[in-house]
C-alpha cells in the first residue's frame, strides 16, 4: 500500500485555503484543512472540503460527448472530438471570418492559473476579438473604476484589517461568501479580532446580514442607491471637516469636478431615496473622516447596481480625500509575487469601441448582450466555446439566451458537468477538477490579506478521460494546423505552459523550480504602505483622477436615475442572496451541500410585506415583472429591509437531467426576472444590472397578470 500526504489549496473562491489530501494507491482518501499553513492556518469551509465530492461525483462528464443525429449525446474519443470541432471551426472561419467565433469564460476559470491564458491564446490565434465572461455579471465595474481613477484596472487597494479603527463594507457578506477582491481565509475571525481591538465595523446592506452579528451593525440601504450615499458622505466631509488638503493637492487632479458632483447630493436630498435618515448619513461621514485610520470595501451588492463604476470611484475617493489611501489601517496595496498594477495599465478613455450597441468597453462584451450579439444580423456569432461557465443560468434572461445558444452552428462546452448550458451543446468536453491539475494561487494576486504564492502538484491523476484546459486548446490548435505548445511533445509542453508564471515570479527574484519544493509556498510579510503614488499608480501624470472626464455622461445619467428613483412609487425591489449551501450554479449536484430545507429556492420577504399582501410562510408565490415570472415558496425573513425581497441565484436545473442531484431539486432561475439586452448594463463597464429590480409578488393561486 502506498499512502501519500499532499499539500494543496482550494480553488473554489478567493482565499485559496490550504488543504491536505491523503492519497492511497493513487486514489483520494481524505481532504482536510491544512493546519500548518502559514497563512490560512487550518481554515477551510465545507465547500472546499466538498471538492472531494465533486471529484468523485458519478455525474461528472468523464469522456468527450458529441451530439448525434438522434439528438442524444454519445461518447467519442478525444482525437475524433477535437478533429471534428477543428473542422467545423475552420469551416465557419473560412466562410464568415474569425468574427463568427466567440467564447464565454466562466468564473472557475479564474481559479485555474493555466486555463484562462490557454483559451485566450487560442482565440488570439484564430483572430477572435469578441468574447464574453462571467466578469460582466460580477465585478467588471471594479476594473473600469480603477482604470479610470488609478490608470490601471489591476490596482485595488484593500482594507488593512489588522490596523484599521473603522471599517465600512458595502454590499458584501463575508460570513457566507468569504469576500471578493479581498482574499482572506476566515474573514470573520479577522473581523472579530478587529472588533476586539476596538475597531468599529459597519455594513451597508439592504439585509441585516449574518456577518454583522457580533462584529458590527448594518445600515439598511435601499438597493441600487449606494452612489448617492457615498456622494452625500463626501459632500458632508467636504463642507465640514474638509478634504485632506495636503494629500489632495499633492496627489489629486480634478478635485473641483468631484466637489461639484457630490455637491448635488447633500444628505438631506438623498435621504429618502437611499432610505437612510440624513442624520445617519452625516454621522457615517463624520465617523469615517474622524477615525484615525479608516478603511472601506465594496463588493457584488454594489457592483450589480446600475452605477457600479461610479460607486467604486467614490469609494476610492472616500479613502483618498480622507488621507486613508496608502496609510496603515486604511486601504493599502497588497504586494504579492508580482507587482501587477503595471500589467493593467490603460487609458480609460481609449478602452471603448463603437459598434451597433453604442460604445462598449473592449475586451469583454456585456454578458447581457450575448443573445443580441450572437444573433447580430450583420456579424452573427456561429460558434461559441464555453469554458467553466453556465451562462444559461448565470446571465440575465434565460429564455432569450436559450434561443440564441440553440441557434448556434457549434456550441462546445468544457466543464466538469453536463450543466444546463451543456445540454444545448454539440460537444461537451470533460475538464479536470482542482485535485487533478497543477496550479498556482494566481487569482488573489494584489488582493491578498496576507500575500503568499503557492504551487500545487496534482493530487491525483485525472479520472476517466478528463483533461486540463491548456491541453484541450493546445490539441485543438494542432488539429487546426496552428502552432501549439504540444508541438514538441507533452513533457516540453508541461514546462512551457508555466513559463509565463515563472517569468512573473522572476520579477521578484523567485523561480518556479524553488516554489515547487515549498509545500506551503512563499509568504511576503505585512503590507507596507508608502509606495502607492510612486510605485503603483499608473495615470500619466501620476495623480489620482478625482473626476475622470470620460465619466461625464455617467454623471448626467446619475442625476437622471436619481430623479426616476425619487419619483418612483416604492414597489418591491429584488436583490440576490448567496447562501452557504451553494456556489453560483456549480455545487448544485453535491448531495452533502443540500440540507433538506435548502433544496428549493425560496422568495425571502419581510413579514410586514407578506402581511400587506396576505401571504403566508411556505405559500407558493408568483414573482413577476416585465422581464419574466417565477413561482416559488415564500420564506418570511425579517433580516430584509421592508420593500426588499431576495432570491438566491444559481438555481433552475430542470434542464440538466444529467446532474441528477441538482435535477431532483432544481430550484428556479431568478435571472429570469433580471433585465437583459440594450440598457440592462452599466455603459462604463458593461456590468449587468442585477440588484434592485422592481418586481410584484402575489399568491401563485391568485389571479395572474
Ligand atoms: N457560499 C457562497 N460563497 C460564494 C459564492 C456563492 O455563490 N456561494 N460566490 C463566490 C463569488 S463568484 C463571488 S463574486 C463572491 C461574492 O461575494 P459577496 O460580494 O460578499 O457576495 P454576497 O454574499 O452575494 O453579498 C452581496 C451583498 O450585497 C447585498 N446587496 C444587494 N444589493 C445591494 C445594494 O444595492 N447595495 C448594497 N450596499 N448591498 C446590496 C446583499 O444583501 C448581499 O449581502 O462570493 C463567492 N463566495
Ligand atoms: N442573480 C444573480 N446572478 C448571478 C450572481 C448573483 O449574485 N445573482 N452572481 C454572479 C457571479 S458573482 C458570478 S461569478 C457568475 C458565475 O457565472 P458562471 O461562471 O457562468 O457560472 P457558475 O455557476 O459559476 O458555473 C461554473 C461552471 O464551471 C464548472 N467548473 C468548475 N470548475 C471547473 C474547472 O476547473 N474547469 C472547467 N472547465 N469547468 C469548471 C462548473 O461545473 C460550472 O458548470 O454568476 C453571476 N450570476
Ligand atoms: S473559503 Fe473558499 S477557498 Fe476557502 S475552502 Fe471555502 S471555498 Fe475553498
Ligand atoms: Mo463572482
């Protein structure tokens, strides 16, 4: 018997918690938290540990599948699958050009150091320019916002949690999500420690979230209005204690334009629209400005509003004009194994390209326009490659997208599962899971609470015929007679695919060969504030742009939307709700993640709103708006701000019979209620509008309409 213990790390979400696997005779026996890990220190959540269940799941795709003339999937060999796909891609490109080919890259590809570069490299070889990703349903506004203000999309100063006196968190629920754009294992332990030190922690959220509990309190904002709260706070600071004059004069530009904008939104004007008394808005502003060291963070709850980029701009401003940017205990740069700020350098104003849908940000088209772009009469997409994504369920508006995907000449899905999107495919190709591939914790770069870099070997050999994405696209390139890393054999390719990472490591004096020998990787010590303006900021004049000129139309739109919201009758507004038992759509097939009471998606509603509508707990209700209708059971939830309802996303597996566990308790797809198409995304960033969506709710048995 041959038993080994292997140090690895999780690749489900950003903290990348250290794990230890035991493997006997080549088969995975146990997967446990790594108690000796210098950064993650024995923390790992049930999702990370359930990677074992995903690995062993009998419903995984284990062989390439091709849809036959009978409409059913049939197993085929890799060579045959890739040869057929290559032939069809070639045919489409010969006929319609590379513009007829596109790809959607899903969220897990970000946690897979070699996958994204492999797909993008292949698309570049084909000359493909139009691509999509889950980024426009998640955080595209953050890249746009930092690019506009700091001159680079890859600079996101994080709260220095260890030293802050005051922490303000917008639209994020650390206890459940483990955060985003702040890679931190066991965030609640760190927040509890900050609180014990005497720090004040406040969450801005329409829900009294589970994170608040004993660490802080929640200011229950009306959804999709954070921009105005931030503006009012800045205005209050400007009028009373003033901006940090020396910092602003030395490092800022366009400060007057910032002042002019925020002046439009004094606390008294915005109070009823954001749903927070003016007094409380002023108190927040003064607390933040008066704290010796204050830090701010925001996440998907704000990203998914209609003004995520400008909200992120004002979040940066709050930090900057109070002198908290690049200060210990404020927002600081996390320096990992590679200083990546320069890599994302681009002039915001140069990032847009004019097309049939107006000026769109280059590089990543809006997911909410996917159906329109696929069916664009002048330049339709005929072939789509989906890697590590489930756009049918994760993007707004399922039915329209289903029709567009079903009309493709070629849909290839590379995934662990035959998910709802894969059911529409011509080919489904089996990918390796995180235990079956070499990897590096690239995703946290520049966002880590405690920077460290770790390489992991594969824990076990891939089961069945699962393959890594880099191999799949390298083989596809060969089949299309394009240069490929596999041209000189598998062994050389295995080394070649890591060259880019080795080069990045080299910039800070490290080498992959050394890293491979370190079971816990290399750690980089405490954050060192002080170099932001000199080393990281990428604007041409090395100043923070306090009001980018390219924002002008967005600032006009802000006033327009404000007027609409102020005038609108207070109907119900829908928000999303992540819970511990799901991970977007992809843990839906893990039995152990499905406690009985969680196996159906529910509508969360405040008891007062339910009373008003004479609805009772457990009753089937119909939630509807101009975009769609769903029916689901009602769950009374007094953590919600009255007037706000919530539904967890990631459900709707009725169309995925091969995922038997998910299919048996499919839930509903809340994204049927979200707006899609032109006007449903933020023009500055292409980020989809997914929170604060007007809906009506009534008993499902009641009259329809
Ligand atoms: N268990 C679990 N963990 C996950 C995931 C998962 O699906 N399940 N997904 C992972 C992924 S891909 C990501 S990106 C991260 C996301 O991590 P988070 O951003 O922390 O995600 P959520 O937990 O959805 O928190 C968003 C919060 O925003 C609030 N909110 C909604 N609308 C508004 C608004 O208009 N304004 C404000 N201020 N708040 C609002 C919601 O009530 C919610 O509490 O989580 C990751 N971790
Ligand atoms: N209403 C609403 N909608 C949302 C959200 C919300 O809060 N509310 N959240 C949004 C967010 S934050 C995100 S990130 C998106 C996610 O959007 P997507 O990325 O499109 O969807 P996921 O459900 O994460 O699906 C990921 C797929 O990748 C597969 N997979 C996992 N690991 C691997 C791998 O290593 N290789 C390959 N090839 N496949 C793999 C899984 O089996 C799964 O099918 O959803 C968004 N949609
Ligand atoms: S918190 Fe995220 S990275 Fe850590 S074990 Fe859980 S899923 Fe994995
Ligand atoms: Mo996400």
